[in-house]
């Protein structure tokens, strides 16, 4: 298995306050609740829906902010994903 990228290493242990603990921030603002899974930005705590969801707000957030790492915001999951290096950790 390849070594983790520098972004995953830097994000390890971060526990940001979720921007929207009840669901995807943008979907809720739009009156939507059709997300599949949620991701939290390890940099700022933005909660967005995953790429399997219709609006893909976690990826949109990355493209707008360049915050490289999200963590699963699903109960019982703790994996992270680096958008820049396309690595899971």
C-alpha cells in the first residue's frame, strides 16, 4: 500500500465542527434531502453530499476552496479522501 499523501497526514486527527450536523449544507438550504452519503471537510467543517449524490456538494466545495481532504460523515466510518492526490486514508 502506498504511503499517505501529505494532505492526509496533515488532516489526520483534525476534528472540525460540522457546518451542518443535520445534513448537506447546500442541499438543506435548497430544500433537498436526496443525498446519498455525507462528507466533512477536515479544514473548515463544511458538510457536503458525496459524488453518488445528485448535487455532489463535497466536490463542489473542494473546487471552490481547494481544501484537499474530506472525511466520511457517516456513523461508524472514519476514512478520509484527498481530492488533490486522489488517495484514500
